[in-house]
C-alpha cells in the first residue's frame, strides 16, 4: 500500500527529539548535574481525594451486576452535560444539554472537528499555539493552515488579522494561550466575533486553561460570555489541566444550535452525526469522575490544586523578572513565556540547561513567531519549582553572555 501522501507534510517530532538529544549530551558531559524539567505541560499533583475515592467506588460498582455499565450515550451522560452547563456556564441562558458533547479530551475533538469541516475548508490558527491544531489540519488537507501571528510585546499583544483570511475559514484560537499564557479580552473577542460573522468564519475556541484565569478578573472564561458568539463559535474544553484528568481523559465541546453553515444547515446536527459514527462515548468511569469533579467538594479540591500551580508560576515569573528577563503570561495561565535579549532560538534553551541545569521548551516548537522565546511551566513539582528559582536567582538574564 502507498503511504498517505499528506503524512509527508507532517514533520517528525524534531523539536522534542532535539530537546532530548541536547539533554542527553549534556548529562553525558555533566554526569552529576541535577537536571530539572520546566518543559513539562502536564499536571503532576495526585488526583484530588474526592475524585480518587469516587473512582475506587465506581470501579467497585462496575464489578457488580447492578452497577455494571456497557456502552453509554454517544454524546455523553446527560447528568454530566447538565452539570457542565450548571457549573461552568451558569450565565449562558441559551445553552442546552444537546449542545454539549462529552469527549475523551480536547485533543480528540480538535481532530474530529478537522474531519467535520472537510478537506476543502481553509484553516487558520493563532500562532504560536498548541501544535495539535496545525498538525491535525495537515493530516487531512493539502493546503497548509494559515498562521496568524499573535505574540506578546511590551506594548501589548498583536491583533489576530481575521479580516485577511479567505471567507468561510475555520480558525483555531486558544485563551488562556498555550504557550504564551496570554488571554483575549472581551473587546478583542467581540471584534473577532463580528469579523467572523461578516466573513462566514467559524472559530474554534480552546478553553483548556480556563480555570487559570484569576478569580475576580473580568477576562472571559468562555467565548459565549460575549453575545452573538453562539452564531460563530465552537468551544473545546478539557478536564486535564483543571482537574488533573490528563490520564483519565475527559473533555467537552459546545456546538451551539445557532451555528449554521452558509447554506443554513446545522453544524450541531452534523457534529452529532459524526460523533455517533466515529466515537462510542467517553468511558463511563471518567464521566462519573467528571460529575464528582464538578461537585462542590470536587471543585473546592481541584481549584485548590490549580491555585498551587498558579502560585508556582507566579513565583517563577517573579524570579525571572528580578533577574532581568522579559516575561509574558503567567498571571492567568500555568506558563510563562520568556524573552531574553541577545538569546534566540536554541541559544536560550542551551543557556538555561548549561548555567542552571533547567530544561525548558523552545518557543519555536509552537510556531515560527516563538523563535525569540522559551516556555517554562508551573506544572513542575513544587520542590523542583523552588530549586529552579534558587538557580534562576543566580543568573544574570539582563546580560547573559557575560
Ligand atoms: N488544548 C490545549 C491548548 C492544550 O495545551 C492541551 C494539552 O496540553 C490540550 C488542549 C489537550 O487537552 P486534553 O488532555 O483534554 O486532550
């Protein structure tokens, strides 16, 4: 059989391979170095006790004839869909449970959405961003996605040029953003929604990090907080970063009934058709655990963990600023986006590895506009964060070459 030619367009994981090669080489020449990874984009804290206990009970129940469950509804347990609406979208009055689709994680639905819109739809994405948007588009389309550079600078973050896209584009955006940690404001989203309406674009809004937005801030946690978004936007959510479910696998996607193709057909109906064909639903165990995670006690415990990750990120940011780096993000996201004058590309990665024995993620891994930056993650273990800060405080990031 011939290889699918589209896979020639998808690069091997050169970046992470290169990170590994550089770290291995460094370890060889410095066998005693205590290397810490701040490259990690995954949660590290154990599951909250309420969730862990519930999982044991659910597992026990599945081992009894009364408690056993086979296939569930393809779109997800109604109880979970209603709980998501009540807990995460209390102010969105139009939202109905058949507009909320339960997934086995945001990444899977990003892939399914690519299939939904087919291989002739023009695709664009915020850049730098989570690599899955770009790569999953390459896997089904000849045409490469259009990248919309959106980089923070001391004078603010550049605007997404949605008005330059072909009419009827599918656009992936993410807020709070991985990797830059920046968040779209209400007025930015209002503008993007208006432009999308005028041009027939559909926005896919990724809210995997929504719980990292500071309590009391006016920044939107959902695009549906802006009136009219239901006519142009799909929202993709995840339990991974907010509840430590990256290994359990659970997410959701909102496809409003008000969202229509140019010919008036319902996007929600097509997505329902697609899901019932390609997916047999998220696991019963993960969905039941999700219901517990959204209970009062579950929320309390998981949001405490989110606060600890935020605290770590804040401390990292403070140390980097103190030593003279330019630092973006980190206030409403578990990532800081670091720029050090005179160091670009791999030189800043090598600098932190050789001078502080800290592994980071080069910004270039998230798109070409990331060239001058590094991403550091507050998801690392607290003791690793504290030790990294001790080491960072010994660096001169204003003049690293000295
Ligand atoms: N969206 C963004 C922006 C991410 O950074 C990630 C994971 O790093 C995901 C989605 C994946 O989420 P899930 O674990 O639900 O597939």
